[in-house]
């Protein structure tokens, strides 16, 4: 995948490779150790921090960046595999 500016992710629609609309990028979580994007958030990070169950809300309202297949006008992600 080619390099893109972090600011280019904000506001982009996320669509699964099967055509399902996942949401809009509202914020991102960075992995500073690896120097990469860890998650795309479908809600503002500030809103997540106001809840008692941050981990559960984060899991429901984010997409792991490892699922990203393409970034152009939209962000295409692979389908999430069901938990075993």
C-alpha cells in the first residue's frame, strides 16, 4: 500500500470488500511503537473516553487498520472474521 497522509483518512467512508458500508472515519488510534495506524474509529475518541465500558465500545466502533485493503475515495476493508 502506498503511503498516505494521516489527515487524508478523516471523513472517508469505510466499505467492506463485499460492499457493506461500515462507517465514516472520525478519528484514528496510532501505534507509536511501530509508527503506524492501529485502528480507524467510527466515533470521536473523546466520545469513547466518556463511557464506562471503553474497551467494549472501542471494539464495536473501530476497524483494525490491518483490515484495510485500499485507500482512495473510500477505504476498502476485508470482512472481519468471526471470533472462534
